[in-house]
């Protein structure tokens, strides 16, 4: 099981080399015509849309922040859904500060992303990846609000996590 769009090239190569092994590729849609590759996709844009609406209704500043790892897969679809939900609820698109750090694991980069959005006025932030504890800590230090994605982030900073979307 390779959960992440970043594994597509590897899955394509490995599946050809190991035709008796079944591969599940998360957040991809292309099976490369190989009968041992199965693709599945998290419909992250749906939860993102709801969270965009929620953020827009809860924001006092009208500025929101999205901290993502890479602009692909469910990180992309979540951010797109969040953005559309926020816009449909009245947020100016220019006031949605979106940054993709290029890393799934760099906690420091994710912290910097959140701090930059907060410096631009964001009072509600969201994002995904294993690196979000960095962003959540920055949100906590600034006494802002966090909306988590993929897993329960509330144990990290229970006083600032408003809600989480938990993938199951």
C-alpha cells in the first residue's frame, strides 16, 4: 500500500517487476494498465469544502491559511475544496494564504508556513501531512484556530484545534 501521489512512479516500476504482487496506490487514479495495480482516492475536497465554510464563518479577520506538503493528491484536493468553501461563504480569494512546502515531513517548514500566514492576518489555519505539528505549534503560540485533516490533531494542542477530519 502506497498512500500518496508521490509513489506513482515507484508503483509503476515495481508493479511491472513483481506481477504476482498486488499494489494499492492511494490518491492516484492511473493504474498504468497493469492488472496488479489498484488506485483509490480520498475525496478530500468534500471535507475541505465543509471546513472552508466553517473557517469563513468563524474567522474574525477574514484571512485564512492553508499549509500543505505538495500541490498534488489529497493535499491538493483538500486545499481546493477548502478554498472553494471559503469563497462560497464570502471570503475574498486573495485572503486565502496557501503555501505548499514541498515536504511531507519538515516540521520546521510547516511552522514557517503557518507563521507567514499568521503574519498576513490569518486567524484560522488548516493543512495536512505528517509535518503539521509544526504549524499547529505556531497556531497555538499565536492563539489562533486550527482545523486538522487526516488524523486527530487535538492531542497536539487541544485549546486551538476546532475540528478534525479523520481518514478511516
